[in-house]
C-alpha cells in the first residue's frame, strides 16, 4: 500500500471503460490511513474505515480525519511519558 496520496500499488487511475473507479478509505492498526479500490480485497493489516467514493472524496476525508500523522503506538508512548512524569 502506498502513502495516502498514491494509487493502490500496481493499479491505474481509470478502469477499462475509462471511468474513475470507486475507492474506499482504509486504516491500519496504527491508525494510519490510505485509499484502496472498492471491491478489491484489502491487504493484510488494513481495514475499511467506512468511507467510499471518488479518489478526491476519499483523500479529502483523510485530510479531515487524519490530523495527527504519528502512529498510534508512538502517541501512546508519548502520553505515558507525560503522565508518568
């Protein structure tokens, strides 16, 4: 899986009919986001977040919800360090 601004690995932007395919927003256990083609099996470790639409719609949604780019495990460690001080 590429970064959230990239196409799913090895895929082209348009389907065989020239229409833009539907995408879905996916998230891993570290709460990192990406997009993946709707209808395709997700890579191991990634889960559908619930948002589907055009590539632009999905990326706009990610820009709204993914405000802290630090992985979840890092955020937790940092919170523990602050609370343990």
